[in-house]
C-alpha cells in the first residue's frame, strides 16, 4: 500500500466543489478542508507507485478549480489511533 498526502490550493470560492470532486476519485480516501497555506488536504491510498502516478497525473488534473498541488509521499505511518482502533475491535465500551 502506498500512501500520499496531497496539498491543494483551489480557485477562490471553489473549495467545496473541488473537495466533492476529489472525494469521488477511487484511491482518495479522505479530503479535509483546512486553514493555512492550502485549502484542502487529500489522503491517497493505492496499491503501488504506478497507481499513485496515474491518480495524480491523470485523475486529479481533470478536477476543475485546482490552482496548485503538492504531493507528499509517505514512507511510514506512526499512528497510535490506527493501532488502538485495531485492538479495540469487538470490545464493548
């Protein structure tokens, strides 16, 4: 599994439209609107680097309203949240 974080600047007034279009793309698992230098952050999870390349260069570029992107490829995940979720499966609270 290959994971990447896609940082996105949108055209003015098009954040919701772009976010909805991105969330419809297979391989983009989450889209967040954020404050700061970027308008959106998309989480990409695909099988391999070739799928990542295709998604970014062939699918994301079709989305109207994107001004700029920056793609950060993840090497490792250090999330306690995922570990805690896995260990708590099936346990009643």
